[in-house]
C-alpha cells in the first residue's frame, strides 16, 4: 500500500518540478527582463497561490476542471476522461499550486546577474535570445536547481489541493500525505508513522540540498564554480 | 569631396555624475588612427562613448561616420548598436564568469563571425555537424591571430577568477578586437597593465587600427603615454568651467592632420 502512495507522490512531484523548471525560464525571463508594465500584474498572479488557502484553490480548480465548464470539457475530450479525480488533473493542479516556488528562485537569480554583464554580451553583438541562452540561463543554474528542489518538496507535502482535486484514489491519486491522514483516521498507527517518516526524509534531504545550493549560489564568481 | 571620417557634435544627456547640457564638438579627419579623450572624473567621457555606441537613448546632436549619420536628432536618426559599425570596450570590464577564457573568446568570435561575410564551402550532413562541434571548441584562424597579437594565447584554459587584472584587461581588449568595426571606443583599455605593457599594447593597437583602417576613441587619464600614438586629443573640462559660456575655440596648433576641438572642450596639451 505504501509503495503505491510513494510512487504516486514521487511521480507527481518529479513531473511537477521538472515541468515547472522548464516553464520557469520564459516566465521568469518575462518578469525580470520585460519592460512591459503588465509584469507586475503577472507576477502577482504567479505568486497568488502562495497566499491562497489550498482548499480555496482546490475548490476553484475543481470548478474549472469540471466537465460542465468549457475548459474542463475541452480537457476531458482531449484526455478521454474528466480531469478531476485523475492523475492528469492532480498534475495540473500541482503545477499551478507549486508555480511560485519554482519561478521565484529563478527570477531571483536572473535579477542578480549584473546589468553590465548582459550589456557586454549585447555590445559583442549577441541578440537578446542569445544573451538569454548563453549568459542568463548558464549563470542561473543554482537558481534553477533551487527552484526544482523547492517545487519537488512543495508538491510532496501538498495536502489540501490533492485532497480536493485528486479524490484520494489508491494507486492513482492518493499521495503519501493523504495516506498518512487516512491511516490516522482509521487508527492504523503504523501506516501513518511510515508515511510521516518518508515525508520527513524528503523534507530533510530537500533542506540539505537547498543549503548546499545556497552556499554555491553566494559566490557565482568563485573560480571553481561550475 | 570625401566625407569626414568622424564628425561629432553632441549635447551630453545627464547620466550618473555627468552634468547635462554640455556640448562636445570634434572631428577626426584621418581615415584611421587613435584620438585620445581625457578629462577629470565626471566630465562625461563614458557618457560620450555610450552615446557614440548607441547605448544612450536620450542623446541629442550629430554623430557622423564616413558621412553616414549614426545619430542626428534633427533628422530623427538614432541607429541602434547593431546598426553601427562600432566596438565598445567599457571601463572596468570583466569576463563572463561562467566561461573560461577560451569560451569567452569563442563566444565573441562566433558573434563577430556571424556578422562577417564568409564564403564557406558547401558542406552537408553529419560532416557539417561535426565541424560545427569543433568550431565550438576552437577559435577560427582569424580570431587566433588576434588572440596571439595581444599575447593571451597561454591563458586560454584559465577561469576568470584565476587571472590578474592586467591579464583580464588584455583578454578584454582581444575580445573587443575580435569584432571588426569602423570605430573602436575604448574606455581606459590599459587599466591594470604595467608601463612597459602599456607601451607595447599601445603599439599593437596602433598597428591593428592601421591594418584595419579603423578609428579609435581612447579614454585615458595619463595623456602622456598617448604622445606617440594618438593623432589628437579631446579634452573635456570639469563642470565649473563649462558654465554655458560659448567657450574658446582653440586652434588645433600642432595637430596638423587631426582637428580636435571643442566649444567647451580645450584641445591639445600633450608634449
């Protein structure tokens, strides 16, 4: 039983973190480097889920994902099954829920690149996209890694959203945190303890990784920086 | 009549410590060579270079190279950096920290190489992919020459943290000269180099400019060392002197070939 919950959690978190890392590049690039005044609004929307109660977000997503709504029915036709209470729906919800955790570290890294460095590349004749690809992204690798770890850890621990959107189906949408809750309610103390221990392990490993990355990120000019 | 190689008549915008509304006028009548630019801190040297490079959008006045207006606020012309045949070496420049010296130079040479028109033999398929892979590792021949000229070929595998200030200066100069341009704007290009090194770098620079038929505007705090190199000198005065009075147009004096004068800028004064 714990294996299926563990594999659902790991698969969900891994996919969420990886997809978000890819998405964070254009999103953070737009927030940091665009001169458009829409970026303030965009950034607010991106960080909305930081302050929104997970239950509220879960409810809203259920409404949007429902086959009765237009986006929900389109997605249902595309996938062949309705989004709520499926792994795909869970993944989409996690992507939205963990978005700020992956984008913010990347945006922070982008902001720390000296403008002189970017201007120097422009002076040497690089077009904006080349500057992004060859200068901005390679100099932000610690930030990207931090974003991945945060996205992963945050998805591992999410509870309210997966409860509302996923529906707690064993082997499909039941994650470790849901299993711990279920086991506790049904007085299976051992099962709950095992789930909690694994969650604790994930959190500790993530913290160690984040601290290592932070130490690396402090001095990007260190001679042995990768 | 042939157009003047370089004509500048600018009112400097406010940027950092530079006072606004200063007028700078000078011309360079020789086809190639170095024009020195000196003046105390805050007199607008860097601003002038940035305006000429096309990096400063609020400039007004005229910059004409070979008769082509790069900037003409009367006509509304203001070519972007890409539209000007210019190479700019900013003051206190650093290398890209995530690349070693070779990668820094390859990055610049590829950007410069894509701009020049090179006839390549038609190559196809896997061979082309293999070639482009090797080109990414190594510098093309023409770039190798520039690198050797500035004496940095021994440093190619070093990271930017392992270099001395003088070495960074040489590499940055080499990287700047990978770009072939009509006008080179060099902001204190010899910083951190010992006197003998400065003299030899100066000779290298002069030779390269003569071969490329290119002009350079070179900012220096020690005009003496430019005696033998520069064809003339533009001197920006500190703010107090530039109180808006018409200024004294100074005769070019010994500058027989080069005319460098400013309405608020005094010229000459080396030797």
